[in-house]
C-alpha cells in the first residue's frame, strides 16, 4: 500500500501534471484486464497458494527496481510507468487465486462473516499504509517509501511460505482459452451476477478521485494531509467491517449494493463542493463506508452462489470489476481535471456515478431483487457445500 501512494506522488513531483498522474491508470488498465482474466483461469487450474507466493515474490523484485530508480539523480519516468503496468499484471495474476481460497476453507453460511474479517485485515493495511506513506514520502522522499515496502514484501513472503497448499478441484479444467470463454459465458448468463460487476465498474470509473489526491491536498493548503486523503475512505470502510454482523441476516443483497453505490456517488459529489479539509475528509470517510457495504454484499453473492470449479475464473472477472473501474477512473479524473478543473472532475464524476448506477440497477431487475434465501444459484450451491461438509 505504501508503493500505491508513492507512485503517483513521485510522478506528481517529477511532472507536476494532472495528465501524467492520470496516465498511470491508463498504463495499468490493459495489463490488468489481460492478466486478470488469465489469472482467473490459472486460479481454477493450479495450486492457489503457490500462485499467490510467486506473484508476491515478483512484486518484491519490482519494488526493488523502483527503489533503485528513485535513488538516481534523475529518476526514469518511463521505468515508473513500466513497473506500474507490471504491478497491475501481477495483481491480475494474484488476486483471483487469493479470492478463490476463501470458499475452500470456510463453511457456506460463514462466508459473509469471513469476507468481513478478510476485509478488516485488508483495511487495516490500507489505513496504515497510506498514513505511513503520506508522512514518510512528504518528509523524506519516495526512496524511503519504496524501502519500507521492500521490507513488508519480504515479511509477507515468509508468512505465505507457511500456508498450506490449495490444489485445484478434482474436476478443474486445464488452463485454456476455452475455459476462459466458459467462465465469461457463465458470468453473462447470470444477470444477477453481471449486475454486481457493472454497478461497481460504473461507480469506480466515474467517481474514483484518488489520482487527484496529491493535487487536492495542495489545493486546500494541506500537502501534509495527503496520507489522510488516502486513508479517509478506509476508515469508513473499517467502521462498516467492524459493525458488519447485520450483513449476514440481511438477505436483499442486490438492493443493498444499489443503495451503497448511490451513497458512494453522493458522498464523492459532496466532497468536491467544499474547500474545508475536515469536511472533505468526512465525506471521503462516508464514501469509503458506502463502498465497503457494496463490497461485502458483492462478495457474499460471489462466494455463496458460484460453483468452486468456476470460482477462480469468476474471481478474475470480479477483479476487473473492482480494479478496472478505479484505474480507468484515474485516467478519467486526471483528464477531466486537466480539461476543466479539479472540482469539476470530482463533482461531475460523482453525479455521473449516481446516474449510471441508477440506470444499471433499473435495467437489471434480477440483480436488484437478488435475495440469498430464494436465488436458485445460491440455494443450489448451499446444498452442494452442505453435502461436501457432511462427507
């Protein structure tokens, strides 16, 4: 997470350009799409733990390259973009395997609670990482941000080495284009599932403001608060995670996702209309809370209604829904801010988010009305997993 903050900060320091920072999202977009889909295929065909370890090791090597580049008198901007694209590819390969592990080790009914605990673990890192990064890089420079992440990657590799292997299912298909097409057809055939992808994609593409944070902090006269801009949304998300016990007993998942995505758009819009740092951070906290509500219900649908032999490929598509949106959103935010202004980019993006989320939900009633108690896919998967647990 420290590198996640350090990369746009370093580009901003080298170029002082909205477009240059936004370009990082465009550079990451294609590798994430290609390798995210292939990573989903691999997650159904290879040992998931080994896949996570290998990609984590490659990420360590990439961070070492960034560390060395940052120590040069004139850091190479092209190398930064290349490494950013490589990070996106590694994320695309790793995340489907990581997401597909959970349904293999947790009972069907406990999946919503387990997803919340996994989110809490991730949110802790997302809070601490940006906060530490904001302080470190603004005080000492990008080099020290990369150095800290080198150490954290090394520690993560040690812990991952101790995790037991997670081999593929007995009826898993070998990695191939045909298996990828099979996964895409399954996703498209289920409108309730497709709605979860499209709503989040629209919300993140139109309203993700992160690429503007370095400029936003400067504009309100608080460059020292950059880490708080990055951490604010995660604070809201963590609060939702800590109080997420009600999610298990609320069956109307589609309705909850729609309301939460609309709340995200409203909060981002309101953050953009004020120049008060505390008020901006408050609305970013609320935006993060809304996004986490959406994320937890989306994860519940994915984990409780998708067969294990397709789980990796669906995780690859899920990765695109919640990662391509933010990356494309970086390019949109940077380009729109360069063409108009930072405020127009934030407020306009939030309003577009509201419009598109409402339109998608209205056009897909099976998604909007998804009820875990009666959805045929969720009911069937619950029976299969219950039989597996009893045998």
